[in-house]
């Protein structure tokens, strides 16, 4: 199951990236000897690249035995290791014995958020005596 980003999040990141590239090109046109002018272009390319990565890989993937949050360095948790799922107003915190994963609800589209809520309601983690 794939949990998708909101289209507005991806679209806004592309917009910011292209705006930064445009400002960088304009700054290079005005003063090509300034290092900061090239920095705007570089940061714009990074922003647009991040948006492209988010569009290709989406926010979360839930497979048979793993939950993977896609970032530059993907973070994964085995579903069998999950000990606790905490629900907050704007996020979830999934904990294992030695690591935790925060899922931000603001980044998720509504239909995917509904699927995630159903999955987490049906998912019954093992209760550990050491974690209270």
C-alpha cells in the first residue's frame, strides 16, 4: 500500500525550486562574479530534485512485513517489531524497542490518510512489558 503526498506539497516544492532557479539566473545576469548568485541556482535545483523524488517515491510504503518512509535516506521498520502506535493531533509516532518513526498527517492526501487510519486501527502491535 502506498501513502501518497498531497499534490499541493509536491506542486509547491516544484514552484519554490523553479522560483529559486529563476532568481539565481537573474542574479547571475546582474552580477556573475558573486558566489551567492550561483548558490540560488544550486538550492533551486536541490528543491526541484527533492520534489521530483517525492513524486516518484511518495511518502510511505507499507509492504507485507515493512513500513518504509521515503526520504533521502529511507527509514524502515519491520511491522513485527512495532510495539506502540501513538496518535497525535497532526502526526503518528510508531515505536519499536530501539527506534521511532514520525508520520506527519499534513503531508498526506486525504484518501491515503483514510487508508492509513484504517490500517493503524486494524494493526495490533505486540505489547511489550518493557515499554509502558
